[in-house]
C-alpha cells in the first residue's frame, strides 16, 4: 500500500517539511514511552532453589535515579535479562549480572546512559548499575549483599531495593571462587550463553524478568 507521501516529488519542500515533522514527533513519542512509572517492581525468576523459593523482587523508585530507572524499565520490557547469567559473585560484597545471553542483545543495548546524582544509599539489598567510570552505565547491575555505603561517594546511584529474595541472591553459585572479577565479561558479551554454559556448567541464570506495576 502507498501513503500519499510516496506520491509526492521527494524534492518538494512540503515533503521535506513533513519528514522533519515526522522525525520530531517520533523522537518525542520515543522519549515519552521511555519514562517509567514513579514506582514499579521487577520480578526476577531464577533457576536457584532456596527452600522452594526462586524469585528476587526489586522495587524501583524513579525519583531515586530517574535516568537509570527509565533505562532499566525499557531493558526489562525488551526481555534483556531473560536467560542472563549471574556472572560475578563476591561474598560479603556484591552479586553482579546484566550481560544478555545473546551477543545481538548486548550490541543492541551497548549505548551508555548518563549518571544520576546519588540520592539513595548502597545499603544491603540495594541495587545499582555497575560502571567503568562516569557516564558509562548500560545494562549491568549489582545487588549489595551488605552495607556498602562507601560506594555512594564513588557515584554509584541505587535504582532500587530488593524487597524479597535476598536469600535467593546470596545462594547464587560462585563461578570464580577466589577471583572477585567474575567470569571474562568480554567473552560472555561476545559469545553469549553457549560459551558461559560450557565454561561454567553450574552457573546460575535469571530465567524470566517481568515488570510488576
């Protein structure tokens, strides 16, 4: 089918103006859809079993970190965290995840976002983005196993709080005991779950992630 735009001379001023307007409206629509609710929860279902429990619930308050909360909302809606491995476990410190199981998904979401001011604190159960420096947040998150308030001064702005399942998070298999850096992130990013399952057969995964509003 054809819209009336396709019937116009592509060099006409009218068509150029219409294209510009369409682009502006599309950008505004994308921006509007990216805004998350003021409060929402994420249900992470895992392959861990702690006395019959396998869920980690994360409550997100947008005002604590608006940029991060909006981005996380879009990531979950896109299915980014489904079948994502818990690739870094540092006992008495943090649990880290947020590399997708496919290289294609990682590439899709590789553009970093700007930092949020630190409003909340990195107390036990809080969740923040992992970074490689200022304005480098993208998809990786960590759950604070303990109070890590010293991270506040380093710019790590919590986006949410685990309200259920911190015991499940603490039961995650450590794929690299003795090595606090976790698995090779470059390898996992570029080769996905095929690689990590072969390299670390007992590694744990998020099997499903959904928004609960």
